[in-house]
DNA sequence: TAGATTGTTAATCGATTAACAATC
DNA sequence: TAGATTGTTAATCGATTAACAATC
């Protein structure tokens, strides 16, 4: 195939499934690089993840990278292209709503930070927590959220409140301009069109674990 | 279509996608029941979740339920059939490895408890935490894990440790007979065949939130 | 060179959606 | 009854996998 021809990167071409696999490839690549390698083949990536090589190649082609037959992909370039494709090369600002145990666990999640996920502020309604600094992030009174968001726009709102207030706090953030929500409560909610809500439900993991047979 | 004919329930027919939607239906049904309804149609469920009615009907048929044209499904029966299909009608025993903030958040996750997810013990290597009782679950020295597991078999091991010990603690649990793992660390690991590992990675959510356009 | 790996085009597979008779 | 909803069969859609020429 012709080399040196830049391919167009179209993020809308990526399926949800591909989007979920790309971080896995990135992880394998980073580890390989840490081990001193400078080149990696799709076959090797596939092997480490228990996937098919063709699937890896197809996914990687989304990033526009061109590999060398018989050799593989240049590691550094591949890492950069995956990060670029996922937009992890630029900062993503976020606020955390609900500074309980789950929220605090997220504040401490190293990999998010490493990939430019920046939590600006945390909010809570518990006077015990207000004023605390957790993992370098200060906790503010939730009553100040709308005002603070208007002064400091954030791309993403993380919702780690009790579920019965999820919609309320999300609505406030929405009114202050937030259009992406990362919902960790078991309650799903809807907002006006033009909003992206990604819900992490523990129940999906539990359903897979209870139904699937490990020996199958 | 013929009514009163019992349909066979085959859990292996369910795709991962269907398995993820079933808890959503269950949630809608429980809410409807709480509101005093005794019947619900696939159309209404679909509407509340923003899905297509045909998809809901197809998924629900997995549970073997038969609805009535023009009417819908009997709520109580539907709830029971979904719970049965997901095996949430029987208890699932688990141990928690790593009683940090994330682990504690899971101990407090009400919906898991409600669906018969039973965390028997927690383990940690922090002497500060050993002996504590969190949400009714006692924290033991991780050195006791293998021994305690052999006396009290658990179906699932939840891994909420730092990532660099994930494989180690999983191996111990594996040797003590655990065959299902719920991995909350960003590190993927492999165990011998015949093991089910479900990994919750925050990076998948982040990748979707950073790439997808809310207005699209 | 020989042979492994890439990228593309085509085939397969599986899941979603459409169509529609049955029926409450 | 008329019309909404079910369950099934068929069609469509999209993702995965296979095949294979190009090539390092």
C-alpha cells in the first residue's frame, strides 16, 4: 500500500466498541515503550489482549497510522495517534458533584489525570466536606456551583451524588452550560437534546457476572 | 400467538448488549410498580429509556415472558422473570479485596444489595482498616484471604486494590477456587482458562466522553 | 530471498429494525 | 368493533472476520 500518504481521521467512524478498545491498545503500547521497545506489531498487541490481529489493525487504522509490513507500527507515533484520536492530547475540564467515597476514589484515579482529565472543583452539600482539599481538588458548597461554573466553564460534570438528587444537580450544571455528563448514580435521567450522558452502572457488570458461565 | 405455552429460557442467547439493557428494563418496571401499576407495555418502557419498542420486545422475549397484544406485560411477572433471567433471584457471594475509597463505595452501593449481591468479607493490608466494619462488612488482614476463602467459598472476587497488586491478589483468590472476578483496577490481567474477568475501566467512559460530540 | 505483517476489499456473522398476522 | 400491541419471520444494517496482494 502507498506510504507517506496522510489518511483522514474521522472520529465519527469509530463504533462504541472500537472506542472502548483503543484505550486498551494505548495501555499495551505504553507498557511496551516502558520496556524499551520502539516498534510493535498488531499481532503482538492482539496476543496480549486476547483479540484477533485483524481487529486490532482495523481499529488502529482509525487513527490514520500506517504500519510497515513485516515490521509493525512505530510505537511513539502509535501512542501519539491514539491519544490524538481520543482527544487525550488536550485538556478536558470537569467538575465533580458529590465528594463522597466514590467521588474521592475518582479524584485519586491516576490514569484519568495522566490523560489530561482535569477536575477543577468538587461540590458537596456536607459542611464537613466543604473546604477540604482532596487529591489537590477543593470542595465547595454545592450552592455555589452554578455561579462558579459560569465563571469557569467545564466540559464535563461527574455525578457521584446520591441518586435522588442526580437530576437536580445535573439540571443546574446544564443551565450553567455543561453538555457532557458522567453519571455514576444508578438513576438514568434525560436532559434536552444536544447533551451527552454516559452512565456507569454497576448493575451491568453484575448482570454479566451473574449470568455468564466462566467455563463457557 | 399461542398463549400459556412456556418458552424455554436460554441465557446463552443473550448478547452482551441485551444483558446490559435488561437491568434498565428492570429499573423502569420497579418504578412503575412503585407507582401502583400492574401492567406495562414494551412501548412505554422503550419511551422511558429512549429505545425502540421492537428492541425492548425482543430483549424481553429472552426471559420467556408472554405479553398480551394491546395490553402489555404483567408487571410483577415481568420483574420476576427479568430477575430470574439475570439470576438475581438467588444470592451471589463475593469478597472485596481492597477496602479503600472505591471499595467502600461499592460496599455502600444499595442496588447491588437489593439484587442479592452479598459481600461476605473485605480484605486489606492496611492495619488501620483491618478490624473495621464498613457497611456491615468486616475488614480482615489480606494474609488471611486464602484460608478464609477455603472455609467460605465465594463466587466473585471484587478487586479494588492498587493496580500493581491486582494480579497477585487475583491469583490467590483463584487458587482458593474463585472463578469470577470483578476488576476495578486499570490493569488487565489474565488467568487460566475457565475464568470470567469483568473489568470496569474508567478510561472507556472517558474515551466516549472526550470523542463524542453531544450535538451529533 | 523467504516469510511475516500490513491495508484493503469482500464475505460472514450477529444484532437491530421492519413488516405483518394474530389478538385482546 | 377499531386500533394498539404482541411475537415471529424477514430484511437491513453494521461490525467482525477472511482473503490476499503489496511489501519490507
